[in-house]
């Protein structure tokens, strides 16, 4: 067993997984998994730069994670940065801050690499399930981008497109610095059109209609699942591998897009950092299900973090950065 630490820094959140992994047996034993909403991608779509306050929120989370990694004695660390830090003009400030705090340089990976990590993390436990047909289509709905990857035991096709819960919210639901609450029908229609164009782009590389099982990852999907299950508190064990029907996703999406900020915030499982962006995230999920013809989405709590952890172990002694 190798003790490794994986960090996934996206547009909306930064997450940590410390785990013992054994490539020989395919076993991953989770020691610590945590997430903070830092909104690193705040206004990136508009300004092209990472905001100073967004960087400071991210660095504060990194300092917390550094203490956890040290306390658990992880041998190697891999820090993967996505979407927002790919696009930003001042990404050097971000890189320098992460290196100073964690001692590792963030790898600003491509969308295709991101998709591969997500696929491996999400499907390792599903490959032996007789009740789930192949191929799998794994969709990772992030803050700034959504990754699509189709495969059986390995990846057949992948593409990343620039739609996510934060990007869609900021592009379509913000007016004069304030979020439409609830959004108008015209704003929702514009968002739907934007998502449809992104799905067209994804379909140029990934045959979405070939998917036999849709697997959904990340906070927008798990939050929709938690609402669908009627949970009174966030329960990752209940959410992991739950199967949410299309009709339920449509019902919840309609509810979220017609609710006020206060009504969304009052949902027991709603993370405060998702209150303003969950409507857009749910709409992305619904659009994917309608496009692919999926009657349900299989929800996975294991995602890019687990894929990053596996990549450290699979790469042997050179995987990740030693600490």
C-alpha cells in the first residue's frame, strides 16, 4: 500500500483525498476526503484573470490541506488544477502560491487528461457490476467546464467543453453584479442554448448516443442526488452509486430554477457555496440526460480525486511529488 495525497483544484472548489492505494489489488482505502468552496474562477470568464480574493481563499484552503497531508504522512502529493487556472492570464501567481504552501507545482492539465482521471476514478468499482451495461459515459460537471468520457475498461473518446455551474451562472444569470433570483424565462432559455451548443461540440468527439450507462460526478450531480433522495443531511454513502431517474432530475431542476436564494439555501443538503450556482449545474445535467436518452444517472462520489490518487500509484516511484 502507498499513502498518497491528491488535490483537485477546480473553478468552484478545491478538494483533497489522502488514501492508501494498492495497484496490485485495485484497493483504495480512504483516510481523509474534504472539500472547500473557494470560487477560484470568480469572474475569470469576464476578466481573464484570477481575482486576488479568490487566490487568497484558495491559498487558505491549501494551508489547511498541507497540515492534513503532513499529519497523515502521505509519501507523495499530486496537485491537479483545471479550467479556471488554464484560462487565467495571471496563473503564475497561482502556481507560485501553491508551491510556497504545499511544496508541489500544480499541474495545469488538459481537458482530455481531466476526463481520463475522472473516468478511472469513477469506473474502477463499476466494471464488475452485471446490472450496469457498457460502455460507460462519465460526465464530470465542474464549475467552469464539463468533461465527457466514453469507455469500457479504458477510454475510447473524451472531450472537455466550457460549460459548468459557475460559468453558466456568471454568463447568463448575473445582471449588474447581482444574480437573477429567480432567473427569467429568457435567461434560462439563453443558458439552455449555450449548453446545447456545448453538447454539439462534445458530440463531435464523443458518440454520446452510444452510452449504455450514464455516470455523473461532482457537486452539482451529488447535490441533485441528495435532494432526490430526500436526505436531511449530506450522506456520501447514501449518495454513492445511487440511481436518479430522468423525471426526478427534471423535477428538481425546475424547482431550483424557480426558487429564490432563500428557498435554495433552506434545502438541508445544500452547501452554502452552491446556493447560487446549483440551478445552472442541474440544468447542465438535465440537458446531458435528455441529449443521451439516459433514463437515469448513476451518481459517483469517486471521481477525479480517486483517478489522481491511482495515477500516483500507477506511475510508481516517480508518481507525484515526494514530501
